C-alpha cells in the first residue's frame, strides 16, 4: 500500500511537472510582437564632425592633403518608441546627442524628420516629435513591480536589422553601472541587446514598457541594461513640459554606511543609511539643521539602504518641495524637514560627480573636524580621504591636508573647488592649490585632464 501511495505521488508530481513544461513551451511572444512592433521606430541620425586626417610630415605629401575637407558627415542608427498618437517618441540621449539631422522611420516605412523636444544626459533620455497623428503608441508599465526572473521582450533595430525581437528575463535590479546616469537604478536583462537597440523598449508579458534599452557590457554575453520606466516617465514628463529636467538638491556630500561604520556610529543592528560627509554653506541641508556625520535612515518615511537611494529620491523631488528625513545623530533619532533646492547647472554638477578622477574627498571645516588644534583659517577644505592610485596622491596631497585656495580663489565650500576645476577644464591648464599641512603652506599643481 505504501509503495502504491509513493508511486501515485510520484506520478502526480510527474504529470504536474509535464503540464507546466508543456504549458511553458506552448507559450508564444507572437501576440506581443504583433501588437507592439508597429509602435517601435527606427532612428537614423547624421552629424558633421571634424576630420582627423593622418597627414604625412613630408612637404612633398602635405601639398596633396592641404585642400582636403576639414569636416565630414557621419551617420548612426538607434531605436525609439511612440508614446502618444500625435508623434512623441522616446529614445536615448546618446543616440541623438550630436545629431544635426534626425529621421524616424515607422514600421510602415514612412519616414519623418524629427525635432528634439528635450534631452537629459543624466538620465540618458531624449524626447523627439514628428508631425503625425493617429499613431499607435505603447502603454507604460510599473517598473517597481518587476522582479528578478520575470520574462521580458526587447524590440529594436540592432546593427540595422529592423524590428528584431529578443526575449529573456530580468537578471538584476538597481544596477549601478554608469556613475553619472540613472543613479544606479538600471534593470539588468539577458535579452540580447546589441548596438542599435539603444532607445528601444523592454516589454513585460502584459505588453507594457517597463524599461528603455540603453547599454551592454562590452565583451560580455547577454548582459544588457535598461532604464526603469518609472524613472523615465518622470523625466519625459518634464522634457515634454519644459524641454529640460529640474532636479532636487540637498547640497551634501554622502557615502554608504558600511557595517563597520554602522557599528562605530552605534546604529541599531541591521540598520542601513547614508552618512553626510559634508554640508554646503547656504545649502538646503544646512538650513534644515543637518550636520556632518548625520546618518539619514529614512526619506519621507521610506528606508534608505545606500547612496543611490538618497540620490534618486532627492533628484526626483521638485525644487521647493519640503520633505521629511529621519536621521541618526550621536545615539538619537531625530526628524528634520528639508526644503529641497534646485540642482546646480550641469557643468557644476558634472564637476562634482567627477571627484573620483582627482582621487580625494573633501569636506568643509567645522569646529569638530579641525585638522589640528592651532588651525585658525576662516576658510579651506579638509582632505579626509585620498586614493593612493589617484592623481592627488601622486602630486603629494595627503589625508589631513587643508586646501586653502585654488587658482587664487578662497575655498569655503566643496562646490567652490569643483567650480574652479570646471573652469580650468576649458583651458586644459593645471590648477594650482595652496595647501596647508600642519601650519606649513605649499603650492601643488593638479592637472584637470
């Protein structure tokens, strides 16, 4: 009897498994392809670039190359998708970044000239418009509901092969792949994505767009990345209304809280957060009473796990909005209200995000972090960390140094330093720093390229 029951159980498991496998094998993506491929477009761009001829250094040959055109027209291909019946189209920023001519080809073969409504390098998104009506358009899905293992479908124009369809699963969430884009919120997929897929849609099984295909890992196999739809929709709405994106800003330096830091700060076991390494003068954080060393554990009631979480939430908050943050300060939990400011211009913001290439981290000097007791300057930035593989270390800057001036400009806040660096990059000339080390001052030159 026991053998019979055991055999019956095994038989039922086998039958159930067979039904599952048979069902999976009979599933088809064809209905999604039929309904959605006509909403995906082929984008071709052309731009004029400076020719870089390899002219021989021989006077005899130079006369043959002297009259060559100094410019040439280059073309490239990408993908996009229609989001409204009146011709608004989403693609990637890098697809159209340098274009002076953009053409959009529909599935029907009709070709339109496209206008750039807005583009945003930080999110890697761009919004185009063609003069057409009655177009089929995609439906947006909720990327927050996506889970690792969910099926997805990519449609695009890789390597010029129009309306190529590839399928796969979501391989990872919240990937931090590119330091200056999407705040590390990329979706990872193993659906094959190739050059030309950029800007195309990533669909779920409900025929909804849950991502915008953006990049691949060179040399990898089936490792592609897409911008989540929820992040994209917020950016696209602003591009449509204003032609640009205005992001929120706290005016702080931040870093992840490691297990060691959490223990040293006295955080409850298992709690994560983002520690404030510097507070800019006249910044929203300063006005709200935040301090260096505070650990932000919640933003508007939602827990923070890492730097990217805070960056994303602040950036997506409209300037002028008041938000609530919960902080941990010297053993106590406090709540602060912060009126979010407007993110600085792209030039300044880019300079600030390029801190890693100088290989050092800076902080404003406060009574609690003087480099040495006798330090009396009323300005200067403390070097609290130096990468031994970076240019700052190579040129002689060390932890505990105070950078007093950069190119004769007194430094009061971290942003002052990166503004000087941004200006210097236009001339490619090194920046000379006045550095105070234990009361002795010296000049150190830092290259910006």
